[in-house]
């Protein structure tokens, strides 16, 4: 199992009900982790609609997870 | 027939008035300017007007036409005297007739203000002492819509306004040289709403030479909690016009150009080319993509921001080779349902204020040549925990794989030009039905219940289900309708991608109908 720090923005924050949380996962990649969270947190957006960053750098979805990673999921927003 | 005249003889006010009579006019309003016996403390016993006639007539015609268009009056006319006049003589006559008095008063006021400001007419005052002096009829200060101000306020402004930029020129990095750069700068602000209000205000205050303002919307009461340039009495007026008046009141030395409709794929590159920097402040994803594409193709830097509830995103697009554009990060326009909006998701008023102030700061830094260490990043601003996170965007992972930003942007603009034929404007839904369209309400079930369409739709298909129910749009032409035109526009584009050329979207949605009605 891997323990990661998650940060949520915009719609994801709203749906998760929190800006951040520590999460223990059996997922091996960012994509698998997000699919797990879609079920666990009820996220409506598909991974392809989002950007993901790990440790303050944008990342590809196939990146493997490491203990202690800080992972940020970012949806596009349009308000103005 | 000409509506503006220069006249060497006395004005025939009765004849002028009769030419404004029209069955649709419920009233008429006139302004007469007379020669008075003193000016700035000197006694005057007469004056002479000299005009650059050709230019004055052309400009006068333009001013009257602007007033008719701007206030929707039935007709308007103006006569300006030339030659020698005595105390009490009429120097200028303005008249406007309209269905309602308010427009007539406003049009009159607009014409006389613009005439005094713009017409190449000079007056020579003859003083009782026997001396005489040429006095320019133009003055820098002009603000339309004076109804909100007290008369004494106007008198305080008879001297030309001289801006004082000392609080910013005192900064070592600004100085007089920096101020000169700002004065020579041309900045286009797209969207005069929650983000645009601080951007426009701060850039006008800073003494930007030319501000372009693009906004197709009229002010709504629901805007006022976050759009701080406007008053409750402004509701229903075009924001671009309100914003230009605000700039004129704040810093009359700034030139303002306004667009009362969003730019199109056909004109955006050309318009961007007329500015040094563009600040994108709309709440419209299509406008953002259009701005990114036009910035890249025209080589004009762009500052993007958008907000969601308590947070925002900021990106500076340098529009230079090797730097990322918006498509490097978000290659395709997301579905409107995915991105949220102030209308559907809500927003705390100061959130766009903070992001807009950041855009204004970035704009000034860029124009002054100050460092922008996070210029190539997506900045995530969270106003719940007051954090800002900068995520560098690697241009090498972006549009490069698809031929580079410029090639990607050119293709997107070409496609958008084709798509613009999708968005159709109607004043009333009845007109669309009369034109043979079948109406499709693509809003969700709650909206159908809470806010029924003024004309019963032939079909009700929520925008998210449009693709799976595409088979229902078989015969005839369909006009998709939502609240703002965004969801219907996106759905219509998806259907067009499936070769359904018989599908259109109501531009501006039901909101636009309400304003027009």
C-alpha cells in the first residue's frame, strides 16, 4: 500500500468535501488512483478532463506512485 | 439626409423640431447653447466661430448617428453656428425624439458633450475690454450619463485633468521612463465582469495609453456583488459602455475603444494585432480558447485567469516560440458541464477581484519590463487557505507534438470560423419558429420546471444526452436553446462533428432574449 497526500481544486474539492487529505491506496499509477477516487469520492469528471501534478510538477497519468507523493488534481475552470 | 449642419445663419428651431416628428416618438427634447456674457471671469460681448467645415460635418454626422444607435432614439439632429455671434445668440442646437423621454434626454446630452469634445471648431471671444482670444472648444473631460452626479461636481471639472502618477513613479523600477512605457501601451481587456473590473480600473488608473474593452453583455443585478465598477442604476446597460464611462471618469487621459460583442474567429487575430497585450477576463471557455489561439497567431502576449467559487487559476501566455500556450495544457475545449460557472456553481465576490488584481499586476509588470518569474506556470490560487501553487508548464510536452502552438492555433481558428455559422441570433423565439426552426430545450429538468421557455419547445433533451439522442434530430432544422448559449453551442458543435449540418444554437441563449424583450 502507498500513502499519498491529495489536494483537490474546484469541482473536485466540492465533491470531495475537502481541500486535502492523506490517502492509502493499492493503486500503482496516478490513473488507477484517480479511478479509485472517482468511486470513493464520487468525482463526476473523467481523468482526461483533468490535469494532475505530483510534487509541484505536472505529470503523466501513467506515473507510478511513491510513498509521500503530494498529488494535485486540477480541473479546468471558466468563471470570471 | 444630413442630420448635422454648420450654419452661418440663425437656427430655424421650429423647422428642426418638425423634422424630428415621427409617429413612433412620444416626446422630444432639445438643448440650446447660448453665448453668455462671461467666460472664466472675463466679460465677453460676443464671439466668432471658425470651423474646419469638411471634418466638422463628417464628425458631427458621426456623433448624431452614434447617439441614435447608442440610445435607440427615433431621430436626432444638431446645428452648430459659425461666424459672429452676440450675447444671447444661439450657438448650438441639439434635438432628439424618442418613444420615451429618458432616451431623448440622454441622446441630447451625449450629442452636446461629444460635439464640444470632438468637433474641430474654434471660438474667438471678444472681451468688453476690446481684446479677443481664441478658445479651444474641446476639453478632455467628458463623462456620459451624468444623471448620478451632482451639478457642482461638474463645475469642479472644467479645468483639464492632469493625472498624478507620483505614487507609482516613485518606485525605482517604474520612474518617468516606466510611466512613458505605460502611456505608450495598448491593452485589450476581454470581459468587463468580475475579473475585468479590477483589471480595467487598475490599468486606467496606472495611465495605460489605450484600453480596449470587449464585452457583449448587459449588466444584471446578479453581477453587482463582484463587479465593482457598476451601480444599481446601471442595470440593463452594456457593460462595455459602462466600463468606458468609468474609465473616462477615473482617468480621462486614457483612450478607450469598445466592442459590444465578443470577438470572432474571423476578426480576433486582426484585433489582437492592434494591441501590445491582451487580458482575458471572460467566464466563457470558447472566448479563452479563441484568445489563446489569436494570441499565439498574432504574437500578442495574453494573461488568462478563471475562477471557481473560492479559487482561481492564472496563466501568462508569452506567445513567443518555446513558451507554452493554453492548448499546451488543455488541448481541447472541455464540455461546459465540466467546467462550472459563476451562475451554476456560485462565487464569492472578492475571488474574481483577487485574480483580476493579479492579472492587472502581471500586465503592469510585463509592460514595465519587470521580472515575471512564474510567467510560464499555471498558478493555482486558493483563497480558502490563502495558498498559491505554481506548476511550471513544459512547452515540450504541449502543442509541439501536434506541429507547434502556431500551427495548432491556426487550425483551431479555421475550424472556429466554420463553426460560427452555428450560432444564430433571434430577438424572439417566435421568429425562430417562423423561420422554420424546431426548438430543442437542452437545459436540465430543474430548469425546465423553474424557468419554462416562452415558447414551448418541440423537444426537451438535456445537453449531456444530446449525443445519445442524436437520432431525434432527423428531419428539418433544429435550434438548440439553453440559458446562456454555451451548453446549446457546445452540443450543436458535437452534433455538427457527427455531420449533422441541420443543428444550430441560439446565440446568447434565453438570457439574450430577455434583454432584447
